[in-house]
C-alpha cells in the first residue's frame, strides 16, 4: 500500500463530523463504594476529576442524556453504540446509524443493581431493604449476577408494565436483555448519563464487531458525533445471552461466559443450547440471533480440516489475494511447505516468505513489512506473513496473507474480529479461516458461532 493510498484512506475515514475522544479510565476520577463489599453490584458513586479524560467522558454522557445522537464507547467485550434506552427518538438513531433491521432487539446496559431494580419496577424508586418477595429480579438470576456481574453476561428479564424503556429497544418482545459491563469506562458513562443505555455493537450491521475505536470510525464515520477511545477490548466477542425464564434455562447466544461456567451455578446445571449458528427465522428472542453477522467484504471460507495445496489452489483460481486466519494447527512451517509446492507447480516463479514479525500498534505504509494495523491484534500473539507466488499464464502473482492468532482460546477470541478487518483492509478477495473445536470450553463456542455466522462456505 502506497503512502498516497494510506493518506487517502485516512482522509476518507476522518471527517469533521466524528470525533475520537481518548479516555483513560484510571484518570476519570474517584470511585466511592457505599457498602463494605466494595464492588459495583452495590451502590457506588463517581467524583469526576478535572482531567481531559473526565471532561471527554462527561461530554459523552451529556450527549446521551440530552440528545438523540448515539455515542460509541468501549466495553470489555466489543465497542458499543449507546443511547438513552428510555427515549424512542434516541434508540431509533442507533438503528439508523448502524443500518440495523428494526426487528433486531438491543441490549440495555446498567451501572448498578439499584438502577436495574428501578428499571424493572417501571422506573420508580423504592426505599428500604430488598427481600426475596419484593425483589423484581427473578431468583434464578441471582447466582449468575453474584458470579458473573459486572461482566460479559446478558440476562433476559420480563419487561415491566408500564415499561420505562422505549419500545424500539425490545422490538416488540415481552422481555428485555440486560447486562452490567465490567469496563470501568462503560460503567462510569452509564453512571454519569444517569439513564440505562441501549447499546448494540458499534459497527455497520452484519459487519465484524469493532474491538478498537478505529474500527468504529471505519464503519460509522459521519453517522455519529463521538467515539470514546479506551483502547482495545479485552474479551473480543460479545456477551453470552441467557434465558432463565424458561425451563430448563437456555443459552441464546454464546459469548464471554462459557456453558461450562454456567453449569457450575445452582439452578443452571441443565442449561441447554437455544441458538443456531446460522441466521434464524421468525422473531429473534435475543440480539444477534436472526441475521447474518460478523462478515467482512471478502468471501469467508470456514475450514475444518488440514490446510493443503489443493485447498489453496482451489480458491486461488478465482482470486489474486487470499487471506488466511490461522489458529490451532496452521503455522509457518505448514504454509512454507505448501507454498513451496505451489511455487514448483507454477514454475517459473518468484517466492518471498518474510519471517514472522512481532506486531506493532500500527502498520507501516508498506504492507510487506509484516506488521499489524489493528491495536487489538497487537495485544495478542497475532503475527502476519505475506507470500507472493508468480503464476504460470497469469500476469499478477498470487499473494497469500496470513494472520496467526495463536493457540489460546482467549487470544483467538480477542483477535478474531480484528483479523477479519485486517485482511479486509489489505483487500483480499477470499479469507480462509481455520476453525476450532467448539466443545473446548471458554470462548470456543462463541468463536465458532461468530465464524459460522460470518462464513459464506464450509470446507470440511
């Protein structure tokens, strides 16, 4: 990629309409907990500091509270696009900015259990202690809240009547999906806005979810005013969504909390899988169930077998640039051996195979350096290689770009969406992705769910 192309790309994605405001959560102010437990499940408060970070956060909170334009902000899972969940005009702006179908419900984010109880009581405050009979949170969820909140778990709750939420949030469903993020920046934003925040992922609908502020800018530049930049997300895939109102309880979307972890909790031992990995028909019970998701521009091929010459040759017949996302078994030695074989079959040829380089936070102007553009990839063990093979009877060489995410499930989950975006930015026409065993636990089921939803084709 030339310097001119880089500058043109930057100018295209940086408009006066959308500002990126950096926020370091360590500098936003003093958090005070009311109770001895000192966690965010109880009542807490934030006294903003006079720092630029606190000022940026306060400006974003004011936008959410007083305007209809949504604000993008980081959570521990992915970046969200948030608006006041109680105002229909604000929630509608989320759907417009994302170009999201109106029948796809949103997740509501809260900053405390007190705020959640107020929401479930129809927006009214109550005084006095909470006992089992007066608590509007169903008992089935209390063990999950104690174990996993704040964190990447979303629970399905009965919609109160009357409901303080805008009807667009639930897309006509009798339930609402709620979570409390563990990101201090996200919690502080909700606290300062003083309203529950409806927030799907901050990307164009159907595209890979954003794990950095630059991903959000790429998708939504000119459609929103503010992106809070808190750095790359830690988890990298969205929250797990569960329905404890059914018997047995079900997982409606796999995510940052595994089925194995849920089954360790009393009342959740028999939790069932209630989702399909492809688009579903009918009204979705939870966000992310109905439509194709997580797809880059390139054609995605999910590969569940060993990489070989035949597989690469098959897809190189119609593509000059192929991207590969390697996880458990594909590695430098395998790619080198296969490309040597392809070189021999396409003789005369030229062949270059740069060594793996540790990624930096930014890609240099020349993509052949092997560094990575995406900061979220730089936080993993991800590495990039490029192979160029001159083909017989073809004027253009075959270029194979490979992002290796490593073998650890958490690393794979953290880098997955960024890898798809990385290869899309390079301009590959086809992306081969090495699948993993979704029974391995951790975020494995979430990774495979996202890949199956993104895939155009399966190679088994």
